[in-house]
């Protein structure tokens, strides 16, 4: 991708094209909006934003994904009271609903996959913990594994993260990170 400003990009006619100007304007707007405080982009009183922000945990000034994953732990403990089929059904519903929740919150904020949107982390952690014995050690290991896969994004997670957009893209890379973590958890526990 050409990183020159529009003033330096010229078409064959010697002028910056309208598409170049529009692309730079959109990129500048998205970058500028990403730097605005999360509390100014989201309304915690909006139920969709409340869920997308992981019950408010995504508003943490540093490491919102980590705080979102921490917010998933009590959700996991509550869901672990259900039979396996109930746990899987709720996790699937959270995953499907997350596509809409994350998409709407991202569009409302004007930033794709804003760091404050952490519903995907909650779902990813729930996937990580499927069929894992409930101990403090398993929760800590599951937390660490999921965060590592989510942060470092090995292939194909990185591919999905770059190529898939909208609510599906926001959710899918964390779902894959959860699946990778789940495989590791099954090997460990």
C-alpha cells in the first residue's frame, strides 16, 4: 500500500484522484476515531454497547482485551452450572449474537474492532473452557493460553483477522483462538 499523502499521489493527468482523497479521508477519520477515549465512542447505557464492552470491562485504559477475558471468568463459572448441552447452546448463542453485537458497536463507534469491544474475548474464553475440569489452575491456564493465542494470532487466526471484516471478522479470530486454546487445554487437562 502506498503511504504517501494525497498531495504526493497523482494520477496520469497529474492530479490526486477522488478515490485517493476519499481513501485518505476515511483512513484519517478511522485513525482519529480510534484515538478518541472509549467512553466518548460508546454508551454503556446502550444494551448492545454494554455487552460489546464486556459489561464495561473493555473500557479499561490499558489491556482491554485482558480485562474482557477476566470478565469472562464469572460468566464461565455461571455457565458451568449448566449441563454440557446447555453450556454449548449458550456459548453458540453468545457467538452468533456476538456477530451482531460487535458489528453494531464497531459501526456506532466508527472503528472496526475497537480495542474496547471485548465480547469476542468473552466468547473465546468460554470456548477455551469447554469440557475442562473446573479448578483455579485450569482457569489460570485457560486464561493465559487464550490471551497468548489472541495476542500473537498464529496462522490461520492472523489470516482471518486481516481478511474477514465486520462483526463476523471481530468474532471469528477470537473463536479460532478459543478453539486453539481448547485443544491445548484438552491435552493438558
